[in-house]
């Protein structure tokens, strides 16, 4: 491809894929609100969060193989594989509204297991696309500042879709009852399948020059000689769990009219999705601001301040669930936006989005310091540890079932405390 001529069809396709990564990932929590009210699950937040767990569990198996797919088959074929797998995953989730409906398996709805399979398949897709999209955008931009600019624009679109998804799904769900089914959000699933199918067709005809692959023989085991990298790998797993657990559990808390915030059941799901969307919107704002200050403020300082502030916000949130404030929310498609009375804890947890917005980049930068050419290999290891986004929220919601939603946020506080320690002490560059 000519570096002086941007292939805008390919660029726009990658932008849509960047958005689809966030769209598919953020479907899990609002759809989980539906499943947790299903007969047999009976309000269990643990099982409601299981779709999210299956989505992120796929990273554990696909993180490093995704990089090998690029090495063996190139970026274009790997992207086509990821898109095709994504279409199949969403299709299986759609079929969970058709197959096994009304039947039970191990005391749970049989079609729930079909949905979990679909979420797991989608996780493979998202992992592959996460590995591919950034370097593809950089390539399509011709590298350098232009390539970086396209990557930043793609990241912004990713955050935008993360904002819209819970809001859209929450508005479609409306009132949650035991009769509410995943088929009630078929519109969203149709949209996802349509974008995947269209993207696959476009990609087949989009030409671009494949970059030369680095055929390194380095082993992942060689990375564990770096103590700060080992600590960083743990930090990234906990961070993704925090990033997902804060808005995901908040969504459950606000949508639960009995054990949660006590909102009107007719609009609770829509309000919950709208508030969760604000968290992702603030993440978008945080990333935008960080792009201006990162050249002047060190990664260590950014991570130290944001993790400390996040701890304060979460702890305050746990003790202010009974204090009310006014917040603008989307009540539904027919009701539109309105100012509602919500717990102060909701606002405090939403503000955490500003803090978590910079954590991935800062943890990664601190972790790969001094690794040189092995930084690329470390990227695959980091992608594998994204599985933390499934494990930590699952633990959190198991505690929420046993105690309360707010008590479960001690899990988040503990994870943030480790991230703070990593920023201050664990990130010091030393060999094991």
C-alpha cells in the first residue's frame, strides 16, 4: 500500500472493529441483568456475571496464540478469522433465545449454557481482534505520527461504543421480570452480526501490504527473570477486573430493586445501563486528557495518584449507599432523559472511570521497562492476563450474593491497593 495514500475503506473498517471489541465485551453485564432474574438463577449475581467470565476466560487460552496467528498467517487473515469467530459467537448467543428455552440443566436454564458458549466464542474473537487492530491501524496510517493518530482515534471510538452499549441494552430491556428473555435484546444482536458480516465482506477485498514478521525464538518463560514484569502481570489482571467489576456490579446494584438500590422496577434496568454508561464515558474523557499530559507526567506518578484516588472513591461509595443525590439518566426510549434520585455511591463509582482510564497504559509501560525486544513477547502475556476481567468480577459478585453489593467492593479496594503498591514499589526495575 502506498504510504502517501490512506486506504480509508480499510481504516473505517478497522474503526468499526475497534468499536465492536468494546461493544461485544460490554454486552455481558447488561445481558447478565436478564439472566440473573431467570427461573433457576433467581437473582444470583454470581451467575449473572458468568457470561462476562466466559468472555474473558477466552483470553487465557487465546492471548499468546493470537500473536502466533499473526506470525503464521499475517494480519489480514488473522483479522478475517477473528471477525468470523465473532459472528459465530454472537449467533450462538442469539440462538440461546431459541434453543433449550423452558428446559433445565443442573437446575439452571438449559439455554443459559448456550449463551455461555456464545460468550466464550466471542471472547476468542475479541482477543484476536485486540491483538490485530492496533498494529493494523498503525500500518494503514503508514506508521509514525499518522499511524499513532489513527490508533488514538480508534481507541476513542472503542470508548464511545463502551459508553453506548450498556445504555442501549438497558433501554431495550425495560422492566425486568422472570419472563424477560435474551430475545428481548435481539435488535442488539442483529446489529452485531450485521457489522461482523459486513466487515468480513469488506476485508476480503481490501488490499494492503503485510509488515515483515519478527520470527523470534524467545520463550515466554524467559520473561519471568524480570521481577517488575511479574508484578506488572498480576497488576494488569487485577486492573482489568477492577475496570469491569466497578461498572458491572454497579449495573446489577441499580437494576436490583430488592437487594440493590430499590429503584422502580419499571425503569431500573434502563437507569442502571445509563449510569454504567457514564463510567465508560469518563474513561473516554480520561484517556483524552491523559494523551496531553503523559509527555510531562510519568507513568509512575499517574498510576500512583489514580489508584490512590480510586481507593478513596470506592471506600466512600461503600458507606454512602443510603445518601441520595440527583443525577441525569436515560429512563428508556419512551421516557427519554430525566433527573433521578440515586445513591451517592453511584456517582462516586462512576467517577472511578477517570482513574481506571489511564491504568492499562501506565501499568504496561512500567512493566516492560528494560525489556527491549522482548516487549512484544510480553504483550502476548499481558493479553492472556486480561482473564482477570472475568475472574475478579465473578468473585466480587459471589460475595455480593453472600453479603451485599457494597460489601463486595472490598474486592475492588484490595485490587487497587495492590496496583498502588506496584506503582510505588513493585515497578522498580530488578531482575528476579
